[in-house]
């Protein structure tokens, strides 16, 4: 019997990819019902889904758990009565990610799948891996927080923009690429992994924020290790993500600057030197080799080295040549909004504007800037704009305010709801109603050779 086929399924959470799962389950001859627990569907959406045969519940009390063979959930309160009843009645509860893995495993064929999760560095690491694969002559389906596209050495085929990285959209990305020949698929996944990947990468867990059904980020990202049964797991050894290796069935490769194991750094000066020892590959070999690379100056921060190490470990695990990978890393230009620096007439502007900007990313960039203050720049200006919400999570403004007050920042520019809240919490800064990069440069003109960190989650 095929899993998730010819059964009666209840999909919980229509906000984060539920519609995609309903459609895929219907293709597998399932009777599909859904619970819009966040109540984000509009009346016309409910009517349309009902017309397609998907019964939509808006009230938990209307649901009879004993009618279902499986419940598939993403974001929902685990204390809800329907989950308690399911456990009592023996109805399996699985995550959206697990369901995607089951379905995609039957669709992937000979294509190799790479899944990347973590709280920071996912998009940059995904794009580094894609560039290395492209430079080696491979076509790559890449679905990240920027867009969904097929990437190749000669250019990209854009398939979609604005799709979230919720697990179900990996399925949507795969469907969008039907008819296009590609060898690798790279999926950036918000909550853990689906289990379908040949290679899983965990870039790190720097903020253990609340994550609904799985309680917190650590437990949700842990799905990368728990759902995978084969393949290679690549882990950031400088972070608690390294502990995933202890609950994983297959082989893991751990990278890091300070706590790398299979891939570790020996020296950082104007370039990075390190060594690979007994690294497992998907073909069953073990690799031993030295490596070195120099990142573009535009890639700001020590965390960019970790991103590069993650990408190098990933492609080495795929049996690609180490020297070729290092050359590709050296040619990597970075990702817009992910700590990319540029020289201006007055100093250095570092663009950290993206929808997923979070507290660890902000503090890491500030500390990196403080470490070069007095060397490459004379003053530090920090710009904070946008809302208090980073993607699906709330920025801890009280902690951010506390941390900002501790640091030797010459000027803080604030804007938007986030800036207003920080001012209420006693952060001393200048508030500007509308703030663009050009306006920031004008306001910072009073300083001589500053480094300007520009944070906004409204990019």
C-alpha cells in the first residue's frame, strides 16, 4: 500500500502551504478535508476549495477525528482538542514536512535533492551551493526565500517569485519545473526537512523562537535529522545544530571555524585555510584534502565564512572536486540583502535588508562592525527600520533594545514600527518617518568614513 494514498486526510493549517498539500493528496485518490485554524482563508477561497471537493472546517468542534486516517499539521497549538483526541483514538499525526517527503519521494526520480534549514544563513548557503553546481555544469532547480527558478551557467529560468519557504512549496516548486531537465534541486525549508533529500544542511540555530506545533525552532528544525533515513547530513559544528548527528540514522559531516570536525578551519588571515578529514560522500567514499578560499570583500562578516564552509561541505559530500568548489566560492558575489557591503562616497554601507532579518543576525553584524571599527571605518551607524515581525516570528524588541544600549554605536537611526518600539524602550536614536538608503547616506554625512549597517525587514 502506498503511504498517503487512498485515505481520508485532515490537513491542518491552510496559511502555510495547506492548499498545496490538499491538491497533491487529491491526486493520490485521497478524500481531503482541511481545518483553517488561523482563519486566513477568505470566503471566496473556502467556496472555491469546497467546489473542488475539499471540505473546509473553520471550527474545531465540527471535526470528527475518528473519521480520519491521518492528520497533517504545520502551525497549530499542540494542546488543541483535536490532537489530544487523535492520540486517544489512534489517528497518526504527521507534519506538513513529513507529508511532502512522502509525496516527493515518489516524484523525484534520479534527481538529487538538497534541503537547507536553519535560523540564519539558509539563502546564502543555498545560492553558494547552486553556483558551485552551475560552475560544474549542472542545472539546478532552486527554491529559496528570493524566488523559484532553474539556474544554470548560462542564466536562470524564473518560475515564480514570492513563494514562501514553507515545506509544501517544495512540492509546488517541483511541479513548476516539470518539463525542464535539471539534475539537482535545492529547497530552502523553514521548518526542518522533509526526509526526501539526498543531502540535508542545517546552517545553525541561533534563535530558539516559538514554532507552534513543534514548540520551538530547535524541535522543528530537528525534523531534518528525524525524517531523513539515508543520505548525508551537513551540520554547523559551531552551533547547537551539531547535536543533530546523535539522532540521525546516516552519516553526518560537521563543519566549523572553531568546532569543525570533518571540515575545519586552520587559519584565517586575508583568506581561509582548512582541512577536510574523513568526510563521508553519498557514493560511500571518504575524502581527505586541504582547502583554501578567499571571499569577495563585499561579503561582510565572519558568518559569511560559515556559509561558505557549509556550501563547501555540502558539495564535497556530493563528490564534487574541492579545488573547483573553492574557485566557485571565490567568485560568489553574495545575495542581495544578506550582509553585502559596498563602498560609498562617505564610508561603507552594509545592506542587511530582508524579510527574515532577526535578532541574532542584527547583533552578529553589529559585533562584526565593531571589530573593524577604527581599522576600516571610524564610526558605526546602525539603521533599524520596518516592523516588529520577521517573516512569521516576532523580533524580541526588549532584548534588542537592551543589547543596543550595551554597544558602542555612534549613531542609531530608527524608522517604522520597529524603530518606534525601540524608542519607547529607551534606545537613543534619531527617528525618521520614511527611510531609504539615499536618505541614510545623507543623514550620516556628518561622520567621517562610517560603516553603516542597514537593517529592514520590509525589503
